[in-house]
């Protein structure tokens, strides 16, 4: 919720900046109208009419800018919070040891990059879980690669697999010896 407020203020600030730029352009137009007034002879009624017209234009443009700013703020903050909410839900599942489905984020920013990394982590954990299931079934010949030299989980599983493979081999040799002695005796 805090990030939504911060983003809303950021978008509102940008909107106000754009509004200021437009207002400066408007004041330039007003200044030109005033210069026209100075250079021409116009009745006082016409001056008041021009000033009223300028005021109406300023109010109209101000209202339009306010509405556009609010709509832009809502759209952008909604999209960002939706992406962050999707990421947060996936992280909650990962925190509980569950593997979430692939999350989707839109945009081309850091939030999308975080979503992509969470998807990669989830895929790697899913592959690790499948490998562990195969080892649990006694399939020690399943190939499995670590993701890096510092991959603690996969390196531990590869080491455990080799230990189980060696223990299975020793057990088979022991059974073979016991069966051989039993046949002789």
C-alpha cells in the first residue's frame, strides 16, 4: 500500500509539471492577447470580453488537466500495484515451500525483471523437486547440473546422490556376499 501512495504522488508530480508547462504556454498566449490590446484601439467592453474568454479557457484547461492527471495516476498506479501484488503472492507461496504457477507482469521495467527472476527460481526449484523425487525412487542415474559453483542446494543434492549411489552399491555387494556364503553353506 505504501508503494502505491508513493507512485501516485510521483505520477501526480509529473502531471503537475506537465500542467505547469501547459500553463506557461497559456500565459504566453495571454501575453500575446494583451499585446494585441495595447497595440489596437478596442472598447472597454471588448477588453472585458477578451479577459472573460481567457479566464474561461484557463478554467477549462485546468479542469481537463486535473482530470487527465487523475486518470493517468489511477491507471499507472493500478498497473504497478497489480504487478507488485502478483509478485507478492508468488513470494508468499515460495515462503511456504509451495511452487507457484508462472506469474505474469506487464511493462518493461524492474518489476517485470523481478517477475521473470521469480519465474526462473520457481522453474529451478520445480526441476530440483523432480530430481529429488527420482532419487527417492532409487533412480541415481538421473542427470542433474548445478546452476553455478556456489549452488548450495543442487551441489548438496548431487553430493547426496553420489553418497546414496555408493551406499546402494555397497549394499548390493554385501547382499551378494551373504547370498554367496549362504549357497556355499
